[in-house]
């Protein structure tokens, strides 16, 4: 449970805030300036802070990660420089999914209808083989279906179906995605 009045107190526990301070120091000294090919090194640092990181994951040095302990990265996914994983709640990124440069995955917001402006957090799920293109914005509580493409600079305010190309503000399914040589029928969902 988060603090219900953010004007008089912090939204997160002291332990959470101290963990983020220590993570910030590690990012500054060991993560951000590590050479681009050192993906295993950055995966090691993320694991030290509680992230679940699969094999062959590519997290680039300029990725911003708010709380690594709320992060799950499946095998062979990639997170591009400048992506912001604002993991106030769990963010799960599927196998071979890509989050491109400047994309924002934001798992928290505030309830502006209440006087205390309380924090609201909801998990984000990015399916296997999905692509979140450059500078897309994913709101809290969103699921991106397996194989979906979210076009550059799209704003995703509701969950998107599997194996669709989606785009816009607000983001909407546009057409079916056909990935040459890979098209599992069980994961295809037609747009409504």
C-alpha cells in the first residue's frame, strides 16, 4: 500500500528509496559508462539488484531503470539506449522483444481525483517478439500482445492484441503483422 497523501509523505518505503539511491550510484559508476558490447556485465548488475534477466539479453548503457527488482527480461530481448523503464511496478519484457530508443514504459501514475494525489502503480507486460518502436509511451497496466509492433511515438492507453501493427495517439491496431518464417496461429488475434 502506497502513501495516500503524497503532499505530506513519500510514496515508497525508506527501504525502497535507499535501494534506489544505491542503484543510482551503481548506474553512475558501473553501468552508464560501460562499453556498449558489455551486455553480460550490465545483466550481472541488474541481477545483483533483483532483476530477473534471461540469456542473451541486450540492455544498452544509456537505458534508465527506476527499480531493477521490478524488472523481468526474457531471453534475447533488447532495450535500446535512451529507453526509460519506469518500473514503479513490475515490467516484464518477453523473449526476443525489442524496446527501442527513447521509448517510455511507465508503470506508475497519480490519482488526480483524490486530494492526496496518491500514487497508483500497475504492471506492464510486453509479449514475446513484440517491438516497441522509438519514443513510444506505454501507460501503466498495459499488455502488448506477442508479436505486436507499436509504431514510433505512439501513446498506448489500452492493451494491444497479438501480432498486430498498432500506432497513433491513442494507439490503435492498424493491420496484422506477418513475420516471415514465424507465425504461430495460437498467438494471432484479429483486431476488433
